[in-house]
C-alpha cells in the first residue's frame, strides 16, 4: 500500500528481485540495461 510505505511500493519489487553479481558492488536499472545491451552486441558480433 503506497500510503503505508511508499518506498516499498515504488522500489520494493526491484530490491526483492535484483541480484548483485559477485563482481559488482551495486546494481541499478542503467547497469542492468548496459549489461543486456553488451550481451546483445556480443551475440551479434559472434554470429557468422
């Protein structure tokens, strides 16, 4: 309920479902998007 705990309402799902990899000290939406983009570029460059 946003009236009881707005932070949990707005950010709780991200906090509960996001794992911080061992090689990183933090994760945010921009770092997740960057990692996904790098994976896609790598896959495209590895195609024959």
